C-alpha cells in the first residue's frame, strides 16, 4: 500500500525556518515526481513547489527565494526547506505524488507562523 507521510511542521516565529519531510513507502519506486501543497483555513489548497523525476523544480511566485524542494532517492524522501517564514505561510502542508495512474496524498503537517 503506497503511503506518503509528512513531518517537520510546528510553531515558528516570523523569520524562522523549517524543513518538512515527505517519506514514500509501500512501493519499489524510488524516483518519482513530487509536489508540496498547502491549505490555509478557509482557502483552497495551492501548489507551492514541485520536483520532477529528473530533479527539475518549480515554485509558486509567493514562495520563490524562500522555499527549496529537494530529494533523497535512496531514502525515498522529498524535503521542503522553508526560510524567512511569514504569518501567511501558516497552513497545513501536504505532499502529493502520482504513481501508476493514481494520486497519493499524505495526511499533512501543520505549520504555524506566529509571534
């Protein structure tokens, strides 16, 4: 059973940083495209960063220069490094991948930016 599990969220002050992790399990696939999304209260889920199976990355304009997506294929883990956090970054962050025609989502990890 394919599963994604996020971790690394928490409460952080404005200007702080976090590193989110997303671990893939239940499949022999080790190289895959992955996206990070977030959903703030009362708002639609939005894409913030993605990485292809060849390592190309893409970012939402609102996070460019502050978010960095990376991967460790051996660990089947994709990371999202977040710098200079702002209160508007507060949201539940989810990772997503598509394998064999199916979409998979993790359960999400809460990021709260507040002083």
